[in-house]
C-alpha cells in the first residue's frame, strides 16, 4: 500500500503518485505522508524514510552531518551556531561522497524512479547535480542521460571505480544551464518511459534535501530560529521549509518554522530583487541583460522556482524570511574564516551563505544568542581529490544546442 499521496498546492486535490512532476500549472505538488516523525536505525536520508516518497531503502547512502560550531560561532559572536555539512569529511562522518548536498537529492530520486518502473532519467545541471546523479546512477546501474553546458562539463567527475556504462553525458557546446534544461526537456518528450529528474518539482529531491533539517532537529533538540543557505533554483530551501512544517503539523515540535535566509550573487539575483519588491512575480529586469561573471555560478538559473505556488516566494513569506546579495570579496573572506577554523575546504555557495550570516548579524536581523543553522551545502572537494582517484567523465556527445536532439537520435540508430 502507498505510504503517501500527492497534493496539489493550488487546488488541494489529492492523488496517487505516478512519478508526477506537475498537476496544475503554476503550482508544486507535495507529498502527504501517512505517518508522523519516525526516524529508524538507518544511514543518511534513509533514517527518515517515513517522510521520503519511496517504497524501499536502496543500497546508496547520502546524508547530513550536523554539529555545533562553537569556535566558528565565537568568531562571529554567536553562542548557538550549528552547521549542517554536506561533502567529504571523513573525521566528521560526512555522507555526501560527490561533495555536495545534491547527493541527498539523487539517492531518493533514483529509488522513486525505480518504484515507478521508469526506463531511465534525464537530468540537466550546472555541475553538482550532474555529478551526484552520474555517480549514484552508475553505482546503481540505473540509466541516465545528463545534459550540461561545456563550461560546466569539468565538474562531472566520479571515483575511478564506478562503472558508468549506464550513463550518457551530453555537452552543449557554447551553451549555458538554461540551454541544458531546454534540451533535457525536449529529449524527455521524445523518449517514452524516460523521466525528467524534475528540479524543484521533484518531491524526492525536495524531501531528500529537506531531511537535513530533520537531522538538525535531532542534533539540536529543537527547531532553530534561523536557517541560512545560498540559493539558485530553490529545491533546497523549499524542501527544508516543507520538512519544518511537517515537524510542526505532526505535533512533533511546538512553535514556528525557522526564518529562512537566502543569498545570491549581486550580478544575478532574481530571487533577491523580486523579494525586495515584495513581489511574487519575477520580471525581466530581475535578470541581467546579458551573461555576467559571478563568484558562484552554481547559483545561476533563468527559471528559479520562485513564483510557483509552494515555491520560494511562499516559503519566504511564511517564514518571515530575508534575502541577501554577497560580493565576491566578502564571500572569499567569509570562506577563509570557516576553512581556517574548521579545517576543511568548502565550495563557493557555502562561502556566500556564511557571508550572508555576517550581513544578518551586522543588520541585527539575527541576535547573538539565536539558534542558527548554517547550511554548508558543499565541501571537502579538494580533500577528496587528494585522497580518492577521480576522473572527469568523458562526454558521449558534444554538439551545439540546435543540433543535439537530432544528433542524439541519429546515434541511437
């Protein structure tokens, strides 16, 4: 028997999951679970399988490590700072082997697809998502087509011992992330039985990453006052908000959800601009007129899940949240403080996140004794590459965007 149903956040209609990504235009679907908060004795995200949209536990593992960052907190003048770390950090028992919290999205997504007898998955990415799905699909033997722009292709690497026969990497020559998304969608429309990974519309992705706040809740013993994360498309903070609501609605904990604090690059910050206008709608001027150079290009997307019902606008509104833009120099300086104190390298989105916490302190948006969860969404990459043999995945196809779909099917004949 299914342990959950889906609910459309626009109509409140409930229905069975058929690897459903859309029900009504302009709205997310959400998993409605039969049971309350019921952690089990399992590793990573699987500890919280009662709130994951899968019927079983796979052999693949990824998850959160939450710890109290006392020395880092003292450096910032904070008495109750907690870090959720996602990456490679053996001493901490970190469980994201490709270096980011995208691993926590990949593991339940693959199992959800297997539950629904999908032939394979199609995924577009700026790098981290592609690397996570490439690695875990390879380990699981689950067919994957991953589409990535040439500027991001170097980020798709895996451990040398992973068999990648089931993975095809398509590189868009002179393309960008939006081109990759468009091509992935076109391929999905022409490949019966194959499913788009789904981005923020994928409940397994949102609930997988959302489990970080469940891990934090168990470690801290309470709901935090504030949650900080850098944001691009939005599945991470949406998933975190949904899990906080489940904790409260189930009667597991009292009080309110944590205030959600989201940060972006100043050169490309559509979510920040729209939120500062108190607007649900994104408008053309929220985006730069042309391609821009940014400190953290992981945070670039032309189509964030902002306006959609249940999306970033709604979770910021419901949590009384805040947004920030972070200059490169501030992100670099903040990252150095973390790396010097904690002794592990971190990726650029994490540095942006830390700098936004410093901004919030300076503005008085957070108080020194508040309970704060800081999402270090990627780290240990340099450490990993120094200790584990890795290879950049060789592309199966490299072509300009206008020719890729035709060339793909020609290569199938």
